[in-house]
C-alpha cells in the first residue's frame, strides 16, 4: 500500500493536532523519469493536504537517470531523504525547500518523504519573465551566504560533488554525429539545424574540460543541480523587498558546486522544457543574471561580476552540449517524439536555442582568455 496508516497519523497530527485523518484521498500527481523516485502522490482530507514522495533503488527508468547505491554517486538514491533528516533543508528565507513532516523508513527498503503541499503556490511553469528575476535574486542571496562564509558549507558524505562531470558522462554517446553527414542530411536537420553549426558545436564540446575547470575555480556554494521551472514555485510569504518567496523542490542532487551553476541551468531548461518561448532565451538569460547578481550583492558577495558571468556561460556550454547531437540522433533514427513531444514540435522549440548555447561557449572562452 502506498500510504502507511501509522505514517499518515503522525503527519496529520502535526497538521491538525489530531492523529485521526478522517476520510482521505490519494492521487498520483507525477510520473517520474528518474529511477529512484518510485512515485509522488497528493494525500488529503478535511482541512489538510500533503505530498508523499517514495524513493528507493529501482532497476528500471531511463538509462540517463539511473540511481546508485553509493553515497558518492551523482544520483545517490537516498540523498534527498538524508538531506531532510540532517536538517540541511530546514532553512527559512526568501528561497526555501518544502517543509518535511516525516521521513519514514519502510521495511521494503524504501523511504517515504511526507512533504508540504504546494498546490496553492504559483508554479514557475506559468511565470512571466519578471518572476524569474525575483527567483534568481532569492537564489543569489541563499548561495551568496555560503560564498561569503556567512553560512558554513556542509560536509556530509552523501552530498554530491563534481556533479556535472558525472552527469555528462552518459550523455556523450552521440557527439560523433556532429561530423556525420547523414545526420545533417535528414529532413528535420536540414529544416532546423544549419549544417554550418556543426564545427561550432564541435568546438563547444572540445572546450568542455576548460569550462568544467572554470567552474572548479569558482567560489563554492550549496547547489541544487536540477534548477528548472517544474521544480520552482512562488511562495505565499514575502521577502524584505515585498516580493513573494520562492520554494525549490526535489533536492535529489543537492551538493557542493560553483556559484552561478544553478542559475545557468535554469535558463536553457526553461526553454527546452517548453515553459519559455525559444525567442525569449536571451532576454531570460539577462533577466536571470541581473537577479542573481543582485541577490549575491544582497548577501554581501563583492566579487567581480565576470566571475559569475563566466560560471553561468561555462555551465550552460558544458551541460547542454548534448542537445544538438540528441536532436540529430532522434532525426537519424526516425523517432516520432523527443522529450515527450512530437519531434517536429521539439525541433521547432530547441533549434533556436542551439545558437544561444554556442554563443555561451564562445563567451565563456572569451572570458577565460581574459583571466
């Protein structure tokens, strides 16, 4: 059974003062791709509602999202549960994690996370660009506190480290298609991907070690590593500037990374997952950078903005080098869908982002040359 009665009673008592839940319902609300997320449900009754997330090791799932049993694995299956149990995610501020009411070990070696229901919060999937700026400022404040030393970085063995390198390894398989004439000759590629992009994309991939090295030299902070609109919500509470707070869910990859790494991830993912139009990617980038830098200044970080600019550009160029090769692979294989959408629809949304990725790589190389 998904809902364990003893767990439910403990959670409901925290929410209502009584351990009797009364009549309640349970509905699955998320079909997860990562293998360690076994399911997410909304459980609710009269005057209360919570989210139940069950995690565990599973052999299925997409090959790029297979969890590991070792605490140092980039996708250690139990990391989010450990983060909640440790108190790391109990912070309050303009940016916060969902409140956790219970972490319950189950006899089947699964773990149940009973979390705050954000059904009444505004999902970032519906946000206007200005709201992204506010969220980026909240992120900058939170991460700037670690970069300045005002808040001490944790050192638990289950925190991810060198996450981006590990993430990229299984996504390198199609890079050879950048030089494959057959892939560029497919109808979709000819329509959406100019062949002259091939050398520029290959050069961007060739710069990956330099980009990752730049991130290694950037001030350390606590990173989420999966910052995209489906994981962001507008909070009901307001910050000191009168803006509504920001809630960031799904801390499965939490660890130590570079200042700017999370902010860099947000921009392409917002477009590649169809939440922001591809024609707005440059405006979104400028909006996020402005908000993030303002948040860092709020936190007292006084480093040069070029450090953050390099980190964002390098993170984008390194992490998303696989996008164009994945498009070429899908076209070459004659697939009908890509990223859960009809392939022509995905190409139309993704292709305009590819030159942006190349520009990020070029700008990162330029900034590296000035250091």
